[in-house]
C-alpha cells in the first residue's frame, strides 16, 4: 500500500523583522501540513527574489502562499490595527486574484472580535506612500497599499498554479500617517493583531486541503 500524499505546505511571507517576530511568536497549533514563515526583506524586488527562490525548493514547490504584514490604509476612517483582506493584488505586470477571501474575512472576525476587517483591492508600491499619492491610489479603487504583497503573489503564480491570498494589518492611515518605518516598532496594537491572525491563516490553509466535490 502506498503512503498517503503529504498535504500541500503553506508559505507565509512577510517583509520586516518585526512582522516575522509577530508571526513566529503567534500560536502555531492547528496547522495542517508544513508551515514556513519567510522573511523576504523590504520592497518588491526583495519579495520577488525571495519567493521565487523558496518556491524552487522541492518541499515548497506546490505551497499555497499567503502574503502578510503591515500596510497603509487608503480610505478615510481606517485605523491602525484594522485588517485588510485582499480580493486581488495589483502589480505593474498585472493583477492576481486571491482565493478564499470570504473564509478569511469570516475567520479573522472570529479570531479578532471587534476588529474592523476591510476587503478590496490591495495595490503594490516600491516606496512608502504619503499625501496626494495616497488619494490618487484610492481613486483607482484600491483600499490599501504595501510594498511586497503584489510582488509576492505575482511571483508565486509565475512559479506554478497555487492558491494565493494576502492579509495586511493597517499601521498607516490618512489620519494616522507613518512618519518613518521605525515607528512601526511602536505600533503595539498592530503587532498584537498580526500575532493573532495565524488561526485564520491555518483555517484558510485547511480549507484548501479538503477534498473537492
């Protein structure tokens, strides 16, 4: 009798050391299959290189990919600690649809009751977005922006057919603009939120492993 195939692994990608720390210190129980938390480094090029390299490894060749970390909210009324679930990520070379958006919204609301969860397009940038540029991006329909999610998911689907998603925690919003990246370390609320998202990620991953009917 042949052994049952191993479940597809999950690759969770983030950029910053503080994001990686939050994810690594979160609850790891309840995941099906292997889970790898990858720190890609900051910016779209670093994300593309890191994700492409890791997905070339035989053990992660078929991995589902979820991009996470902090982001800038674009809409008025967004606050640090709010969650953003991407329906698609927008990269200069095209948009990437996300899988399991409804489930992620539901599971995040369950894991973090009282936290506001926004859903919509998440756009990519190669720099921290401020002022008028934030308003211009909002006019495109995007609800949030970060530097790595779009590059991560774009690279992931180029490397092979797989489920992808992106969930971000707002640290920078129109009425709460980030002055410098180092101030993220003072975002205790955002850090705690990011540390608490893993059960929702694991449930998303588990749903992908269920047999299709």
